């Protein structure tokens, strides 16, 4: 029996990144969705915050949390606007592991988080997809809204919670955004990336 196919749309936020000598609160957040002909859409949200962090750290956290919240091994399409995250998992992490978890230019930033994400991803078959941020992709924009709100409120979901996407997209359409949006399942074929090294 094939593993269930799920989509995760995640984003990160860090408030005050441009400011020095002060704490920069941030968050990682996402929406997990699955579609079945019998039951329709299943959607859940997740989010967590940190009182002092960076965009890159929260991008990795958004992936760790999303993948860890999947109860069983899945085929997972993980979509993010973080090139740092997507390139890291598609390409960089394999080279780092071959070189003994080092990179040519020096130490690997956020190494322990990358290793943690590799372990989280190893349970699943994962396709890492990049989408341009703030480019009118509704599910990416929803994940961005979750991340910014969570960073401002320093909140956390403590697991999966009911998604507010349906209400959010209705409000956005009523205000003249995403008027061509059709709530249909993704029809792109699933192309998993090579499994990450975990040693």
C-alpha cells in the first residue's frame, strides 16, 4: 500500500532582522493538507515562535515541525519560499555529509538543526519545492500570514490545530485578491528528492 500523499506549505518570519543589538523574535509556521475523493480536504495548521532567532533558523524549524507532525511515513511535498531551506535539502546537505559535515567555505551555519531536519525527513519520501515569496501564491501567502502573526504574538500551536485557510481565502477573494483561485488538489506528479544523509 502506497504512503499517503500530503502537501506542506511553510514559511518563516523574523521581526527586526535589520536591527542590531536587540532580540529578534521569529516564527516558523505551515499548513498540512491532504485531499481524498471520499472525504475532500483535510487541513491543519502548525506554528511555533522563538524570542531571538533568524529567518534561516525558523525556515529549518518550519520543516522539522511540519514533518515531525506527520503521524505515519508519507509522501510529502514540502513547499517553501526559502531558497536556503530548499537548496539545503535538495543539494547542499548531500555534499556536506560527503565532506564529513563540513563545507568548503568554513563551518556550516545551523549544523545541528540541519542534522535534526535530515532525521525528520528520513521517515518520509520528500519532494522539496521552492516558490517565490510574495508572488500571489495563496497557500504560501497563508503560511506567511501564520508565521508573521505567530512571531508578533510569540505563540505556538503545540501540535496540529484546525486550519483557518478556507475562511482566510474566502476573505481574500472577497477583497479582490486570488479571484482566480480554485480549491483543487495539486496535479503535479510527485518527484521525491534523494533521501537526506542522517549519519
